[in-house]
C-alpha cells in the first residue's frame, strides 16, 4: 500500500510540473535545460560498481561521451549520482523509498540535487538479468527545474560491477603479467569509493556539537574553537559523511582532521588516522595540512611546508571501504624535499620516497 501510494505521488508530482509548463507559451532556447553527455571527463577512470544510464544511440565502450546519469555503488549502497548540465557536474541524491525485491531495479526512481534545485525522475521500462548484472533495455529520464522546460531523454543502461580481467580479454594471449607487488595500488585492502559533492562551512553553526566533542576526545591536541573554524563535508553514502574539521593553528600552517560520521548519530564519529610509510617506524597521525579532496576516487593530497613553499613533504591518501561498513585511509605516495632554495618546484614533483603503485 505504501509503495502504491508513493508511486501515485511521484506520478502526480510530474503531472503538476508538466501542466505548469504547458500553460507557458513556447520560449526560445533560454528556457531549456542544457543537459550534456559525459564520459571519462567526469568519471576520471572510475570503474567500480555502478548504476549507469546512457543515451540510447550511444555506446560507452565506443563513444567518448555517452552517459546521461552515473551513480557509483559502494558495498551495495548507491552513492550520489552525477549529471552534467551546461559546464556543471551536478550531484543527485535518491529521495524515494521504493525498493524492488529480488534481482531487479525499481520501475520508478526519484532524485534531487541540493536544495531541490533539480529533480530527476527515472523510469525503468524494460530490464533483464545477465549473470550478476542487470541490463536496462529501455528507460526514460525526466529532468525538471522550476522555470525551465523539462528535459526528457530515452536511455539504456545497467547496474553492474565491471570485471577488469574481462575487459582485458584482447590481451589474454600475451605473456602473463608479473604478480602485483605487496605495495601495488591494486592490492590495497578494501574497495575504492567516490564522494558526493562537498559542502563548505565558515563556522560551526551547522557542524554537530557531538562531532566536535568526538574530535576533541579522540584527538586531544586539537582545539577547533581556536582556529578559523573552516570545515568541509562530503557524502560517503546516504547514511555516512566524511568531515574535514579544523584542528590547530601553527606558525606556518593550520591542520585539520578527517572524521567519518553517521548522519543521524554524530556522536558515533571516528577520527580517521593517516598511515605512515610502511616499515619506516613512524607512527600514524591524525593531523593533515593543506588537505585537498578529490571526490571521484576519494583521494586526498596534503602539503606540509618546511621553511619555504618549495621544501617539505607531500602525501597522497585514498579513502577506501573496509570490512564492518567502515572506511579507512591508505597511503598512496609520499614525496620529500629537504633543501629549501629559490627553485620553483611544485610539491607533486618533490623526490619520491614511497609509492603504493606497482
């Protein structure tokens, strides 16, 4: 009964929008939604589990731009999906509560952007199962924004977890590749994830007090109230967020700490440690300076200067999903330049000390 009622509401919701637009006289293209196809320019190499829809007459394996909608999956849970409108890549979170039983996709799905600026209705009209994948033979997307004509597109797609070995079948007759080293990126524990669009906060008004309390309890050296109070928040899933919270101010730089938090239980938050180079004997730490977050593969870079901007240490970490519905940082690389001089050298080009790549 609840599912039937919700489907009725979704249909009524779309009907109201469409009737509203029908009352408008036709306008020029300025009233249209400029939806764009996208590919690796947005995905940036992501090839994990996914719910993806592409334009009917396109093929993501052959065409550079084919996707209309793409949502990564992490540990069976759908993360915010992406669409490209104009030059912007928008993040859409699912807001309906319809859940299909068995190995199939719901016939109706409703998504929204932040503050409901855009709404997306996905209708799955024909689908079938192939192995572990669900292939979508026919679907329709309706993208809505107040004051603009709805954008309607026909699509195909899948819910799939691509297997890299299958994708490399063309080279199966070649000599076998050497086994990955103990520190290769492919051998890192857990699964790669992506993050939702970040939100910035210039104060603590919208930061849960329980989160700040957990920070001070778990990392006692932090004094967040004696900082610039700048924070960032990224969606890990619909239930969990990654927070970057200010920790301390020093003479040359300020530091922050990453915390994983349950959205409805911020007191159950965990400070995420940052590992050191394996075998170095250096302890892991929590504080990070000049943190830059890459959402597509959840990669964080950090530069800690010494006496100048061309010396110090540069590190890159990746946040990955691990057992127990948790996340953990892993060190990808570390670069160090001890000599401080007048040379113009970017931290990314400092001498390499450690790399988790093969």
